[in-house]
């Protein structure tokens, strides 16, 4: 998929507390391999830039790692996890690959179009945006969406609409009942979630440390 390069030229720099996190990430990599930290640093920059990368943010990360800005741009433009335009507070990524399509992802896209608006642009209030993506690795629980860092699987259009309404209520777009809880992530029926890790969370987890090997997978510099 061809992607437009970021047009946002607003200045960017990590705040002091973020700079300490940068140093921690870079320290995971062997001497001379620090440029391998490009992806976690781009992710950190995106998190602290409202959910998308500006040209200045990409160039700033490149400068920190002593690499040409074009190389950092190549990485950022290759991976769909990096966004080049503003996204809503709740960023909905609808998997449209074959297993999800066969299980009804078109209906999920219709819900997003009706509830949020056109794809690849924030809603009028800036609270939501959505896009279609390729496989997110939860084929056994198709169809599914990812909202920010959480997977919602075994969805029906009705259930996705309820989830979006619950998120809107939590953010004050609609009236929320007292004590309303966050919509439950993972499989929406009683099946095991394809995204669930050993801790029970469906959030993206840190690379593992394999017991008995002494191997910290952060140390690999590909």
C-alpha cells in the first residue's frame, strides 16, 4: 500500500522524562548497534505526538541515533503501525484480510463508517478515527478490530457498535451510567482470545525473557 509521507512540520523534541526513557531503550542494544532502537523510539515519539509521526519527530529520532533521516523515514513508512496523520483518541483498525472478511468484516466497516465517518480521518469531535488494515494475527477469532492497544475479537456489527458507544460514553460524548466500566477487550464470546498473553492481558506485550537462556530479546539487533 502506497503511503503519503507526513506533512506535519511542527517542531518536536522529547521532554526530559521522555529522554530518560529514550536512554533506557537505547541501552538495551549492544555498542555499535544502537540504530536498531529505531522502531521503539519511533513508537515512543508517536505516543508523545498525539498518535502520529511528524517529519520533525522522525528526523529527531534519526538525529538521536546518528542515522540519515531518510533511513528513519523508510522504516516509518514501511510499517503500518506508524501513522502519518492525526488519529482520534480511539483509533479503530479493522482487519479486512481473508479470514476476517469471510466472517463479516464488511459489516464492521459499515458500523465504523456510520458511527465515526470516513476512514483515515478523525471524527468531528476528534475522539474516533478508523482504517482498514491487513492481518492482525487473530484469525482464529475473526472478525476482529484493534482499538488503540487492545484487541476485540469474535465481533458482530451490533457488538462493535456497543463497544464504540461505551467508549463514547466514557469520554463524555454521551451520558454514562454511574460506575460504567471500560468495554471488555479480547474475545466477545466465551472463546479463548488469540491475543491473550500469559498475564491475561490483550495489550501488546514487551519482548520476552526466556528462562534458562539468559536471553533478553531486547538485545537482538537485526
